[in-house]
C-alpha cells in the first residue's frame, strides 16, 4: 500500500509539473505575442499622433528621445539630464505651415524620418527637430538651430515677410474679390457663411505680428498651394489662411474661420 501511494504521489507531482510547465509556456507565448503586437503598432505609429503626445506629455517625451542626443553640439547623455521642451504650452494656438490644401494633421503621411522646424520671425532663425521612426516608435534624434534661409520653403517665407511689412505689396498679392468663409454662431442654426471682401474694403494684415513664429514640417515644396493653419489649444480656434502660386507669384486667396 505504501508503495502504491508513493507511486501515485510521484505521478501526481509529475502531472502537476507538466501542467505548470504548459501554463508557463502558454504565458511566455502570450507575452511574446503581445510584445510583437506592441512593436508592430509602434512601427506603424503615425507621426502627428505621436508628436501631439510628445509635445504635452513630459514622461512620454523623455522616453521618446534617442540618447545620447545632440543639441547644437551639446550632448545629452541620458534621461536624467533631459528638460521638457514646452513647444506651444501656454500659447493660444499653433501656427502651422502646410504645403497643400490638406493640413498636415489630416494628411499625416510621414515615414522613416521627419524634420520639424520652428521659425522665429524676430531673428530669422529656425530650430530644427529631427525625428526617426525606429522599431519602438518615433524618437527625437537631434536638435539644431540654423538660419531661416536653410528651410526648403524659404521663398514662401520671404513672401510672408514682404506681405506683412509692405501694404502696397500686400494688396497687389491678394486675389479679389476675396472669399471670407466663417461660421455664423448668431444664427438659430449656426452655419457656414461665405462673404467676399472687395479691393476698396481691404485692411492691411500683419501676419508676422500675429504669428510670432511658424511650425513647419519640411516636405515637398513643389506645389502650387500653401496654407497657414492656426490650430487652437483647448480653445476652439481654427483658422486657415490660403495661398496659391499664380503665374509664378504667391497670392492670398482665401480665409476659412471655423472657430467655435
């Protein structure tokens, strides 16, 4: 009897060990599968969705730096020395340059590499943020300050400066009658309204003063359209200034104001 009981005990113990081993293997397979799915998701991570979180979330920003990181020839060795870049925190809106009729946020077609430039009109300089899409998602890889003349779209930016400073230049580069599209919130059923501004009613605009700086993603500039999108930060601002290259010259052709 004792021998029989001992054998049964050993057999039960072996069965339990086999069951535990199977459970462990199942958990390991599950963990590997979940890790593979996460990596796959990060590889297909959309840049603008990533950057939205990168701007506001301090911890996320720290984790998405490729260390060591070079900032104007100064090296940041690891996460302990990183200081959060506030970008547009504390501002009313982001002024974004688009090189198409579709905004960068709607298009979001960047892959492998992306360069974000923030142009300061005051001193005509740009800070370039270089990003790479790694196996574990988008990461900031370097930051460098440079002259605005290095931006691929420099000619359009020069046009914006001339347009803002010179009233005669401005009115000669506005396409009249000028469409002014907005939402009329005073109506019982708020809806889109399209007015037109005539030459005699035009009032000078100083875009540089309104913008202060400009958020630029450097992509293909060989298009006939540009827009400057004022993207509000938790305040309902949504305004687009549209420009078109006509006979080789840039013209201001339309405003769309969908602010709420």
